[in-house]
C-alpha cells in the first residue's frame, strides 16, 4: 500500500514542477485526486491570483467527492488571499481523505489548513515524501529565520 501512496504523491510532485516559473512568488504546489486507485484529476499552482493546485484539480471533477483521496505536496491554505482557502474548499466539497507531503511554514497557515480539514472530520496524513517535497519547494517557501 505504501508504494501506491508514494506513487500518487510523486505524481503530485510532478504536477507541482509544471507550476514553475509562472506560479512565483507562490510555491510550486501539485495535487492529484484519486478515486478507486486511479488519478481522476490533476492540478498545479497557477500564476498569482489564479487557481492553486487543489482548485485546479477540483474544477475537473463534480458530484460526490467522499470517495476521493487528495494528494497535495504542501498543506492546503487556510486563509483567503487572492484566492479562496483550499482547506475550506476541501471541506465544502466533502473530500474523502487528504495526504499532504509537508506543512506550510507560512505563519498564516503552518498547521491551520490541516486543522480546518481535520475539524470537519476528514482524515489527513502529513509527511508522505516530505523530503522530496522539501527539495522541490523549500527555496520557495516562507522563511522563518
């Protein structure tokens, strides 16, 4: 099972790589949505003010999402900036489960996106291929030092 989970997160990482350089200064996040062990939607962060990875993927699928598993390379945003909160969108669309490669160190997020999703009763797992995600996105993330 771990191999399959890692496969889907690697696919999400590949999506994130498509975001560069247009997504800057936002990090190059990727997302895949999986139903019955098949990828049914893909997304990556677009230029500032346009869709984040999660929103791009969610636009490709309608109906009941309770059987959908999302694989996202960075914690979904908890706040509404130029775009709506991805964490709140997961909640409102009633996504089934979420795998996140790494937490977002941005102080506006930093665990809050995970908390929003979990508080809605959606299972979240953090840390799948975290080292690979950090290699891809580390230099684009909020620096706390």
